[in-house]
C-alpha cells in the first residue's frame, strides 16, 4: 500500500479492509528529490534499498495499491514496465476511496484486487480489460482456474480475442503424444492437485456437495486445500448448490461439454447414459487429471470421483 504522507489515514483504512485476504503493509511515498536532499546532508551516506522509491522496488511486492491519481501512477510506472507476465500488478485508488483502477496486470491479480476493494469498501472497480468488461473468461483466468501454467504466452492475445467472440473449448490430451499447435492455440501444463469430478441430483444443496467432497477426500487421505479444480457436465451449469460449494471452498468449477466427457474411458457404469453420456463425475475427473485417484462414489444426492 503506497500513499503520500497526507493520505496515511486512508492507507491504514484500506489495509484494514485487505487484511482478511491479503497481507498488506503501508509504505509512505517519498519523492526522489526528498531522498536526494537527505543524501546531500550526508554525502558519505549510501542510499539504502529501503530508501528507494517503491516503484523502483516493484518486483519485491506481489501486488501494489497506490492512493494516487492514475496519471501520477502511470508516470511513475513508465520506466519500470518490461513484461506483463512478470510485472507487479498495480491498482490506483483515489484519495476519497471511491474508485479502484487496475493500471497494469489486470489479468494477473489487479482486477481481482479491485473487485475485492469493491466488495469490502464499496469502491467502483474501473476494470478495462476487454474480456472482463464483456463478462467473458480470459486465458489467464482459465489457466488459474485449472491450476495450470501457460506454456506459450505469445498466444494470449489471439486466444483472448477468441474468448470475446465465442466459447473456446478446453481439451485435454493425455500422452505420450507429440502435438503440433498453431499460434492461436494455448498450451497449459497442469501444476498438480486434486480434481474433483461431480455429479448431482437436481436441487442439491451446497452443504450436501461440500460434505460429499470432504468425505471423499478424507477417504484417500486428502484435504480440501489440495483441490486444484472442480469439474462437472455443462448440463449442471444452473445448479446453484455446486456454485455455492465452490465459492465456499474457494475453488473454480469447470463445466465440460459432451464431447470431452464421452472421450474418456470410465471404470464404472453410469445412469447418465440416459442423457447420452458415459458418465459425469468420473469422466469429469479423468478429463482434467493424469490418473483416477478414486472411482466414483455416491454420497446421498452427490456423486464424487477424484483424479490427480
């Protein structure tokens, strides 16, 4: 949290609002000329790293909020910008604490930070990234939801433009294979973790879903903190119980289409055959994982399968 001396109180207020999710620290911004004056008083005194402007030390921080006008932030940032994939996300907040503006790193944490400020402090999140403004997913967000690393970053522009115009399919290829891709195909590599495949009866509650997932994880010696992503069929998109469970577990739900589900080789039969599917929970878990950790099990109105 970077503030001018006159905005210390506002900075402390924002820090308090962030404490439930982030680990904020307050930094008072000292202009370069003020630092130079200090050095002039003692020429033998070396300029310590902590005396440098935080904008010179951006890479030391995961995120930055500057309670300053956007114009000031832009001017101070100009000489530090090199690569959007490594730059620290920065959000500018006005001194009246009414507006949060992601300046750089929107898809890399700044948008989420602005939305958090909107939720906690009723600020207006001035998000300008095209996909978010249109209510569409982004490549960076999709990779994050899947717990994956984007291998070919140069494709991000083309893929994000495609997200604006259509539903971009998510496919998984299991090896060993050799794959050739065009420049507009994103390649994601899994970072590991448990994939929870879900099938539910209509009208299931979030409590039922969470209890089923917790019991399944416990049976294989895993915890909810090890969940990478939750997955189910596209026909479950309107099941509020699944969405609420995912929100409570702080995980994303990936809705897989018929082609992806039916391309898996399941180990147990399923009643989903009535819908033209080989299954829901088990193929959903298999589609996003390397191996099946637990075949599907039924817990009341919820079916769970686990992969990793």
